[in-house]
C-alpha cells in the first residue's frame, strides 16, 4: 500500500535546482488531485501543516490524509534532503500522538510516511524496531529516471540479491 518511490514529475519543479520544503509542499497542494492519484487508492485530504501541541510546544505535520480503505490517518512529512534517524523519530512522535489523541472508534493505527529525496535502508533498519508497520520512509523523484539510470539501478539490485544468495548458500 505504501509506494517507494513516488514520482512527482507532475509538479514541474526544476531538476537539480535548490528549492525550499514549503515550495514542495505548496506544489503538492496545487496539484492535490494528481498527488492523491500518485499516493494510491482511498486517500482523502485532511490537513496541511497540522499543528499539534503538548507541553506548550507546537509541532507541524506537513500533510495529513485519511485512507478510507485502510481506515486510518496517514501522516506525511516532507524532507528535501536524505533521510535521517531524527526524521524517523519525529514521525514516531507524530504517529504516537495521533494514536493517543486523534483516532476515532473503529480506526486502525495511523501510518507515517517520511517522503525524502533519498533514503538509506540501513538508517531505517537501525532506527525503527523490527517489524515496524506504522512508519515508512519513501523516496520521491521529481522526474522519472532515464533508461540508463534504470538499468544501473536494476543492476545494483541484482548484485545485492546475488550477494545475499551467496551468503545463504555459504552458511
């Protein structure tokens, strides 16, 4: 249900040009219908910059959706840089808050997605507990990769799988 990567080519943002997180967010809101289609089935828009407050401190969740198929809130935090463990920790806080304060009867636990320019599977693996089913990191791409880039990525994946299989057979 959670895609990785998301292709945001419809935003028309320039490639390899610096822009701010608020520009990405505004562009997603301007193209909300297309973004909802990219997210997948069942998504409804709930809020932008949803403020949550506790202990006198304010925090802002970039985008909040409700998925009527999954029957849960979906929280999205946008990051222009590579994924960090702090980003995942922040999303854990948001998800736990929504679970305690915002869920309605019959809702499933909320899902959090950190949508970032790039992610490290190792950072995800060592930051989140094993079997985590509520928090995800997904990469976004402003443009579909070229044929050469796709072939290179497929080759990397093939090499990784080949190494894993070799390790299994060596045991």
